[in-house]
């Protein structure tokens, strides 16, 4: 068969042949077939990255995620390869970003301060806390708190992927994956994942309506912050603030699960 014929082969047939034979040339065909996914994911991530993060670097890191996805994909798990690959590509990019530690320590410190304030207030009051309450806890004005959210907004894409729930390499589940489509897991991890989902749903339901809309648009419909801003008729920076507020609260909830607090 010619290369073009391989590329045009039915996706299920191609995977069945590769799983059976593990032929290197079929793997190369799969890599070429799905390589546009790497550029797509890198482009989405680049939109919310500081200027110092190079798009080409994101693509380079994402390629390793694609390799990993092809090597570990199991068709019988009832999940589409593109869905699985996107997660692996994202994971490889986020891992590289964390290893490179591009986020300034001062920004990480601010994020931790806000998380601690949220954790204290929600434990104290037993409900979702307001921006004013968080600002008062931090002993700053609401305006200063909003500015703080903007300064840490660049860490959002990492925040979703820094909280994982047990399992092996194939069953490891991040908060990002919980907000997206389900995947097949072993029974023990599936039970834990359902509990995580319940807490996420409860936490999202406690958020203001505009924050809910931002999360749904960004994580379910893959819209950019700029696109969401146009829909909600607010600035991109305002969407970034809403996004950050929501994620910090979700991280507090999910981190609590890992520590046995919920």
C-alpha cells in the first residue's frame, strides 16, 4: 500500500492492524495522521500563555504526548483516540511547563494565598465565599483582589492538571479530564472518580452564573477566553478573572478530597 492509502484507511481498521502487529511503519502512519492534533492543542494553550512561552516549544512537547498516546491507547476502553490523545498531548505540555517552572514564584505564592483564604472561609461558613470576603481575609481591597486574580490567571491551565486522582499511568485522572468526557477506569478508580465528579458539580453549582458559563464554554466547548468574552459581552480580562476565581475554588475542593477533607 502507498502512504496515501494508509492514511485514508478506515480508522478502526488501522488501529486494529497496529494493535495486532505493532509494525513501526503503521505507527509512523498514525503519528502523521494525528499530528494536526498537536498543533491544535498547542495553539489552544498558547492563547492563554505569557509571551515568553514559545508556540514551537509547546508543539515540541506535545509531540511526545502524541507518541505516548499511540503507545498506550487501547481501543476496547470505549474512548475515541482523538479524545484520549488530546489529554495526553495536554499532559505532556503541562508537564514540560511545570518542569521549566515558567510561572514566577511570586505568582505561585499569590495563588496559594488565595487558595488558603478560600479554604479557611468555606470551612468557617460552610458555603462558597464572596470576593469581598476573600479580599477582607487577605486584608486587601476588592480592586486589589481582582488585580491579583489577573496576575495569577496565567497559571490556570496548569491548575487544572496539578490535581490528579490515583490509578496507574492509564487510569490517572486530572480535574481537567473530570470536567470533560468520561473514560473507562477500573472499578475502584471509577468509584473515586464519581465522587470527584459529585464534588465538582456541587462546587460549580455554588458558583455565580457567569462563572458557570465560563467553565462550560472553556472546558466543554473549547472556546478561548476572547471568544467567551464576546458571548458574555465582557472584556477578555474579566473572563480571565471569572475563570481564575472558579478554578481556585475548584482546586480547594479537589485538593480537599485528596487529603480526606471532603
